[in-house]
């Protein structure tokens, strides 16, 4: 069987035929070149208006990279014709395997983008003997296409989240669709300001925003403010994951401070290596951690009291009635405010301020899956942290859309990936 036969099966072009196939002598990586020719009597198509036009002249031969085959780089070789178009003037013809001035064929570009969902961009570049820039460009095109073709109808629930980016205090705002039937990243924006989230709503559009039934976010003031303004009709809930994160951060702070104090006073280092122990749920502790915890419980330490307050707060989520949950919250906040532990008191004050929003949780309980924002948060962090070699914010944004956006891809006759 000839290579042409295979190519005609997987990638056939109506107005072009495959010609000679040859090895490239002296190439650094084994390379195959496959000639393409216009079908006899076929007229070129203008790239400007997509109409058949009379030929004008030929441009020099160009190389278009195709999917590598058995460790060989594969290039289509073709001398594009130019057309004399009544409307567009002298234009290069449309070539169905490539878009614009790109060097990669469409098929190869989608192939690389597909792999870039599973591997880091660097790994993809290495695996297929191509460059990081080619992978980047392929993913960029896939994301642009996908975002232009995605269906945004029927979004009823959104979750707003933030992740820290590039060490230090730069943030990204992420907006997810969190409906039961469809969960995906909808939008990414730089920073976490009022302006950032307003930009989301501008993009999302008024009609779609009006159709929202549920919005979910952290207690972060700019988010709460914008959500009230732009989706005030929707039920706003504060999700469990973010609230528990605030408590964990408070415990971390208390523990670090107390460790220092104990050391300064010359006590034995009771709290070393207890960080995870205090952050984990008791049922997730190892035997050894369990023993250590029961030991620690004998001491009247601030860290331990904070830990117990946090564990007690877990009960909050088990309520079904907003009324009783509210009573519980009141009691818990009062108790915590009397604890004399500053970081915990701060969280209690914050929770008290957001009581109505917090109680919305119980009004919305059955409408969306609560773990979803946390799941996305983990994946988003992994995506930005993974060694993609992001040099710019733009690259991180594209990677997030690519991995979490559930973006559509064009239908093709043959699945290369
Ligand atoms: Zn034209």
C-alpha cells in the first residue's frame, strides 16, 4: 500500500491530489516530503471571498507540517497559486489544509492541541520534535476556535473563584458554570477586583446574566458587590470550600504564632510537625497522627482550641433548616469571639457579617454540586503550576481555557487523536 493511499483515506482534499513522496537527505530528524498538486482543471479559490477565481500566478513552494509518522517529520509541499479576484484583487488561493499564514497544517495543530490537554506543553513539544511555540500556537488556535463556537445557552449556576498566580499576590478570577448537567470554566480574568468581575458580566451579556438562578462565591468583597449588582435576582451562596479554607488559614496562623511563643518560653516543641494534623479532618488522620492529636488535646493550646472550633463548625453544614443553622452559627460565633484567639475571631466576625449569604446555602442545597468549585480550584492550580513554561499571563489563561473549558472541537472525517 502506498502512503498516498493512506493519506487519501485519512485526509482527502477535493480539489488537490497527493503527488510524489520523498525522503529529505541530510535532515537533522528523518523527514518525509509529500507533494500536493491541484486537481487537473480545478480552479483556485480566493482566500478573501472563498469564490472560484481565475489563476494569476504561482508563489514559491511552501512547506506545511503534518502529523509525524513513525518518528518522521512529515511536510506537505505546495506552490500556492494566486488568483485574480474581481472583489479582492490579487490574492493567494485558499488551501484547505492550512489557515492563513500558518506553517502547521490544521490537522497537525489540532493534534498537538489534543495532546496538550494530557501533557505539559514542553512534553508535547519534545514528544513530537516540535517547538514550544508551535504547541502554544496550536493550543491558542484551539481555544480561539472553541470559544467562538461554544454554546452558552442554559447557564443557570455560576461559581466565582480566584487563584494566586506566579508566586506573590497576583490573582486570577475564574468563573465556572456549575450546573449539574454542565460544569466547565467559562471565563478567566486578571486580578480579582470589581473591574475584573464586571468584565465577566460584560462578556457574558445581560440576557444570560438575567437567566442566572444561583451564584456562588467567596466572601471576597469585590465579588460579593458585583454579584449583588449584576445578578441580584439570583440566589447567592458562599461555598463551603472557601469558608473552610478561611478557617484553615486561621489555624495555620495561630499554630505558627504559638510555636514561636512556646519556643521563646523554652517549652518543648509540642507543635512541630502538626500542621497537617490540625488541617485534616479527624477521619482522615493516620494512626500515628491520631495518637499525636489525642496527646495534644491534653494541653490547653490555642492551636488545639482553634482546631476544635473548626471541627465544631463542620456541624453547620449538616443542618437542613436555615433557621436552625442560623442559631448554630450565632452560638458558634459568640463562642469563638470570646476565645481570645485573634485569627479565629476575625473569621467569626466575617461569618457573622455574611450571615444571610451563608444561610442561602441551605436554601440552595439541592441545586448544585457543592464540591465542584473546590475540584475546579485544584485543577486550575495544577494547570498553572504544572511546568508549562508560561512566560505570560496570556499563556496561563489559554491553558486554563484549554484544560477546563470543555471547549468544542471541529468535526473531522478522521480522528487523529
Ligand atoms: Zn476574492
